[in-house]
C-alpha cells in the first residue's frame, strides 16, 4: 500500500470536514506495515494480520472498519473493474471480518 494513497484519502476526508485523528494514525500504521511486507496494494491477508495485532476485539473491528472505508475510496478512484467487499461472518464465539477482491463480470 502506498503512503501517498493514504495521504490522498486523508486529505480528501479532512477537506470534507472529518478530523480523522485515530483513523489517520491507523491507516499510516497499516501503510507502513504493508510497505514492510513489500506490498503496494491492500491485500486481505496483510490487513487481517495487521488488525490482529490489536489487543481487543473492538480494536480489531475498528481497524477493519477504517480499512474498509479506505478500500471503498481506493476502489472508487481505481479505473480497473474491481470491487472490494468486506465479508463479516458470525457463527463462532466471535464475529470475524475479511476483505475480498472480486473482478466484475
């Protein structure tokens, strides 16, 4: 994930009146984590690993929701025909979330 994509997203949201203190911190943290993993795109496995570093379920949920908003923005800006989905499954002792990329048909 490129840090410039994160900064562009944060600038746009701030221009719309959002403060984005914690979300900005989290997204820059994810961008650094993805760069250290050698990735330039949002990949579900990396996001899940990064979110899993949070200590509580609510913190992991917050991380995933922040990334979901970023993924929607990046998908809207991307001219390639792709869709990003957040899949939430609840059947076990706690809900789990994943990001999935699917090509449009």
